[in-house]
């Protein structure tokens, strides 16, 4: 009897462990992630002009002191923001060790595809539904003047954004390992350290991309808060913390995962 009990306890422990390792998210965490995305999303791409006095790019204002935004396009979801929203969603649902969560993915990247299979359709449809609601109700500050927003424009913008990252990845993967590793390792918050990388990106016409939603002045390899720096700085952080994830391996996996995301967006729109 004791042997049977020990076997049952061991089996139960194994099953619980498998559940933790095969589910990156609980349903509550997925709901929190969707809430974070929709709550923090702004549809506007604001017009910017260079202020020669402050030597900064600033939002353009009309005669009534209101910001002027482009009515022909809407913002995609920015990758840097998504990374932060994912972290907040996990922490909101009591994932105490976010570093451990990232370690789980580094050791078993297939779990990200499992999560996508389980929740991908739900996430895409819910984001579209909730943003449509905000645009129609116009009670949320970000959507009070949302004449430019439509769900089709929103998902078209995201598809275009993802494809721009894929173009970036494809051109990076044409480099030798020596050059690719050099660019990623030396990419830093210092403009001097990243100067060669930024010059190469500019030569390849991978900077100053209008539809990525940010002023072209911020599009640098080392600008971690927007394209292309958000992906490039993440590539560096992953390589530093998990050396088995070389820049080539990480970018190849990122391209593969993004194709899965594009397929889900297309299937649900």
C-alpha cells in the first residue's frame, strides 16, 4: 500500500510539474495581457517637427494647441511596449520570478508555440474586439478622436510592422557569423559604440521607416524603445544571458515565430 501511495504521489508531482512547464500562461495571465495591450494602445501617429531651439523632435500642435495626427494611418502595436506589457501581465497575476519565466523559454522555446496554439486566436480576436469597442464608444481618452481608426487599418499596420522586422532579420542573416556577432555584441546605448552598426543599417535602408510609427530620429540600433533597436537590443540581452542563443539562432527563431503570428492574424481578419 505504501509503495502504491509513493507511486501516486510521484505521479501527481510529475503531472503538476508538466503542467507548469507546458503552459507559459494561465488564462488569467492571458486576460491581463490583453487588458494591458488595449489599455495602453493609442491609435494615433502624431506629426512631428524639428525644434531648432531645443534641438529635439516635437509633436506638432494646431492653433487650438491640440496635437495633430495623421488621419491616413493608425499605429501598430510596438514591440518594445509588448515586451513590457507581457512582463506587467505576468506580474499582475503573481508570477513572482519573471527571470525564471524567461529561463523556461530559453531552455524550451517550443513552449511559445504551444502558447500560441492555445491562445493565439483568442488574443487576436479579443484585441480587435476591445479596440473596436473603445473606438465606437469614444469614452477612452486615446479614442476620443478616433475617426482614423478601423480594425482593418489596425491589423494592416501590424502586419506591415511585422514584415518590416522580418526584412531586418533577413538582411542581418545574410551577414557572416563574425560580422553579425560583432554588430550585436557592440550594440550599446552609446551612439559611438553603435556607430558602425547604425551606418550599416542606414546603408541597407533599414532606418527611417515611416510606417513603424516613431519619428525617424529615434530609429537606431541602440534605441531600445523602438524599431529596430527593440529587437536588436533584445537579441543582445538574450545572447549575454543565454550564450546558447547566438544572434543567428535567436533571429532565425524570431522570424519563424513571427510567421506563425502573421498566419493567426490573417486567419482571424
